[in-house]
C-alpha cells in the first residue's frame, strides 16, 4: 500500500498505525503570544552591588596577603580595574555593549559584553585594549614614587605593567590568546590549537615551578577546555590577511610597550641601568637570579 493510498481513508475509519500523522494545529489566542521568540536570548542580570563590593574586598585582601604591602595591593587592584575598563570601552565602541566589569576573587577580573563581536578584527581590538589601556594606571604610582622616593610606589607601578604584560602571553584564556589566535587560524585552522596548547602547557609548568599554584590550576583548566574546543572558530569568521598583519603588529607593539613600562618602573631600583632592570624583572618571573 502506498502513501497516497494511506491518505484516502474512508470517512469514520479510525486512523491506523501506518497512517500519516496530522500536522500540529497552530496555537491561537493568548497561548501563542506567550511563546518566546527563538532569536531572543535571555537577558543576564547585572552583578549586585553587595557581591561586587565583596568581590573587590576579597581580591584586595588576597593581594595584600601575597604582597605584604597595602600600596602594592592597591596598585594591582587599581590596575585590574583600569585594564578591564579598557576592554569595556572598546566593547562599547564596537557595538558589544553595554559591557560590564567583574572582579573574580583570587583570579583577576573580567569584562563581558552583551553581544558577540561583529568580526574577528573587533575581537582582536577588544583583547588588546585591556593591556594597552591598563598601562595608564601606572601614572599616579610613578608620579608619587618619583616625588617621594618611596620604592613601594614604583613597585606598584611595576606590578601594574607586569599584570598587562603577562596577560599578553598567548595561552588560553589570557588576552594574548584572543589576539594571536585568529592570526594563527588565518595561517591554518590547526595552528591555533597546537600553538596555544603548547604555550598554555608551558605556562602551567611555569606556574607550578614558581609556586603560583592558583594561577597554574586556573590556566590548566583553561588549556583543557581549549583542547576540547578543537579548531572551532566563532561564527563571525576569520581575519583577512591584511587584518592578520595589523593584528600581529598591534600585538607586538602592545607587548613592547608593556615590557618597556615594566623595565622603566624598575630603573630607580636598578640605579638607572636598563640591563639590571631587565634582570630584576626576569628574576621576578622566575628566570635567573
């Protein structure tokens, strides 16, 4: 018996198991109006003021505990806010806003937009805006340090520079991975996964070997998540070759500025010697003495 024959049923006959199922009737009236549209994403609630204050206090207390200095802890916390503000400003500028800033106790901060970037190029600009804009947080600490001669203020400026420089390491989920990842994908889709995985594993090893265990665990989880993601790229596509070149140039320029700022903050301690300032910076990172 064919499908056509199944549809020619006699009036009054009960439908059998092989008869085609009738199409669902459209829902009329108020019930239909209450059905949510498929393209409407739920709106996330903003962070409460109480939790925002508690997160900031917890982060400040943690920084004071590990640094032993109120000035240095305040510098890092201030630098964290300015860094995330840089992300948020560019997010708003490229249509991802209004962006929100979160402080994550014991880990750092997060700037989150309400929309995805329209292109990979916008995503690169957002990722580099944090480290570039974050260097502005050094200005008041350098000014007070030069005026008073107190080393703690210059140390605070150094840690602000290092906060932004370390974020440029191309290891997930740091800003460097989001700036260089699309460039590597432009060369080959598998290249991003391999390079970021290798560098991520090296950074995890560095965190463990230098006693930065919280950072090592956090980055380790991010590396595992990156490995599971594979070569998938967001729906907004890859960079053009011109955009890839500009992204690489901006990344190198931002890294050079952050490195120079860190060395400059250490010059008073190194008695004006750039070579000694570089050695002090590398010693802080666990390379050399």
